C-alpha cells in the first residue's frame, strides 16, 4: 500500500524535475544581461515571469515532492543492513 501512496509523489517530483531541466535555457536567458528568447530572438523576453513560472515554481514542486516522499517513508529511510558480528 505504501508503494501506491508514494507513486503520485514520485510522479509529481519527476515531472517537475523534467519540466525544470527542459526550461533551463529560458532561466539562463532570464538571468543574463541581455535577455534573448531561446526559441526565437524576435519574440519578447520577460525575465521575471520566466524565473517565477519556469524556475522557482517547478523547483518548489520538486522540493515539496522530495520532502513528502521522505516523510512518507521513502526508499532511503529503509533500515540499513548490519553485519553480524562473529
């Protein structure tokens, strides 16, 4: 049951991470001195909107999904195997 409960959290985190990685050129352009649209240089450039909608919000979603997955008992919270001492 735990695996089914965590699958939505994992899906949300991974999709937000892919979205963030795909839109990194826009964030890089927004942080540069001369903002140029990576798709077409004739199109408008809105650095503030790009940084919020294509950078900060997806990053916040990734972090939220990571914390929710960890709180729900994610993979790294499994007990470690210990060596038996002779």
